[in-house]
């Protein structure tokens, strides 16, 4: 078997109509390392178990090497699985655990040479005669991987294999897994909630949320061109800054984006991406800024493509190689609901008193948007009784409170709490999302056929 895997609109529904996976389609090439990434309960492990044959497929089709495989038993699929809890037999030595699958694949044959070769590959020759209770966590995981490798499968399935290990050991084994899978040339499907593992291991990353596939792309594109606000918020450390915004496009004069007490003036001539924002005039949007897209600078230091704003220092986090500055710019943060929740539910936007209830067309558009990008983004509405946070239009400073912007700086930066500092925003790294959470700037390469933009 070459190891190609294709999922065509695969769904999994449990009792009481609980849908864990909703119409997921994936094509995995032979030898590819694909990472299924998402928060706990998003359906990624269920997808893996359906590929392995440990879960029945409720709807959709699975193809292995181009052959229909929904009906195949797990042992007929030519796959090997590495579990989160190692799943070693406690009454067998490491040698026995690694060679156990060979008893059924080649009964009567001497499995010793293959076990020894696998142990040399993993560097565990000296622990072959030890029992699992005598091994460290890293050694147990190597034995579990050895048991999978000894079968010489066409596909490796790994279900969060490093989550029970400490951070230093995870980093070391991560590089070993990357080296082994590429050396063996075996198709690998790897499940994790750790974005560092996903970004460093995967040829491609499939981001999931609430059973729905959000984005399938190279790690670089998942970070640099997130298709929706959930992907943007889930990938990246520190988390992307998300601020409520409104576009103002007067007939005469420059176009600008209001961020509460701040405004981003878009330079002229407008770039193609910024020109598309004209049709969003007056609509509630969300601006996304990575921590590296904003820098602290002295007045007059702006480079081409940068615009100036300001903020009050709330506090600083020293990270050793860098520092993270938490700032209050007087903007209103936007929130992605239930980012880490097991089963995010569609958020209900509050309707202002006096506004009409949404009609059938609006509900259909809302439902279509949730299918594309998961639950809609919830925008925190300002409390009318709360004191004003400042207004850039009347030159008042924002007051100290919760920070709304995190900026990455060098480790030698020293700033006092309450200090107002000038900031420069690089508009080339500006993301804009509609209120359904879909990215509209930079413009998507493939616009969906159904327009679900708000009326």
C-alpha cells in the first residue's frame, strides 16, 4: 500500500444526534505528514479513529489508496497507531511489546531481527529487557513508537503521543518523530492541540473547531493567511490582538479604520486589499494585529506603510529572549467565543431594543457563515455605565484598565506602568474579519460561491 488517504464529506454522529464530525473532506498524499489541530473536543481524534477503523463512519466515504474502505476492519487497513497513554502491555518487556504485532503478521517467523533493527533506529537497545514500570515516560513512548514501526505499516496514526511528557522531553521527541517519519517515508496523521507541535511537524495542518474543518494549508499559511478569525486566534503565541473596528470611507479624503479611541489612516493610493474595504463602510468589523505587526517607536520614526497610534503601558512580561508589553489603546477587544471549549456552540448576538428580528434570509446567511467559520464572533459591547476609556477625536488619553494590545519587544526594553508610548502599526500585516469571523483583508484567494456578508 502506498499510504494515500481520502475522506469525502465524512461525518460522525453519536446518540441523541450529537455530531462530533461534520462533513470533513481531506486528501492526504503518500508520505505526507498531516497534523489535525484544534482544541479539546473539536473532533480531531474522532477523525483519526475513523481512519483507523476504530469508529464507524456515520456518513461519507473513506478511500485508502483509491479503494473504498468504510467496511474494512482495523487489521485490514495496514496502519499502526500510537496512543496518548502508550498502551504498553505491563507484563511484557520492551522486546515483547515491540515484537507483539509480529506474532500475528508473521506467525512462526523469528521477529528478533526486526525488533533489534527497530530498537537501533530509536536508540533503545539497552532497555529491551526492561518492563514498562521500569521505564521513564520518554522511554515508554519510544517503545510504543517501536511497536508501530516494527509492523512496517503504510500509515502512522498518532493521537497526541507527547501530551503526557514534560516540555523538554516533548521538544526532543518531536524532532525524533519528524526525523523518523521522513526517513521511513510513511504517511503520518498526527493529532494534537499543541500548535507548536503542529507548526514544527506538519507538511500541512488541518485546523478543526466543533467538528468542522476550518482550514487546510501549510503551517506558514495557517499563521500568515488564516481563513477565519478562529484560525487566527488559535495559532500564534502570544494570541493575535483582535479589536472591534469600523471602516470610514468618505467621498473625499483618506479612508480610515476606527479602533475605538484610535484611528488607522490608510495610505493613498490604496492597495487592492484596502480598496475592498470600501464596501464595508460603516459595518462592524474586527481588526487583527499580530504582536510583531506593532512596534514601539519614537515620534517621526514611521516607515512606509506604518501608521501611528498610542497606548498606555499596563504591564510587561519578561520572556528571556523577548518581552511582551500589554497596552491599553482605548480600543474595544473582540472575543472568539469558547476558543478552548470542548464543544463551542453558535453564539447569539444580542439585538438592540427597537431593531427588527432577523428574517429567514438573515438566518440562512448566519447558518452558512457558521458552516464556513464555526460559531460567529462575539463582540464585547461597551457598558453604558462604565467610565469612558478615552477618545482620540478629542485628544483625551485612555485610562488604565484591561489591556487590549500586546506588543513584542526586545528583552532590554524598560517601560513604566502608566507610561504613554507611541506605537507604529504595519498595515502590510493588518487582518480584517467580518462579523461572522471570515477574513476579508487580505482578500481570500478563492471567494466562496455563497455570499454570507451581512446586509
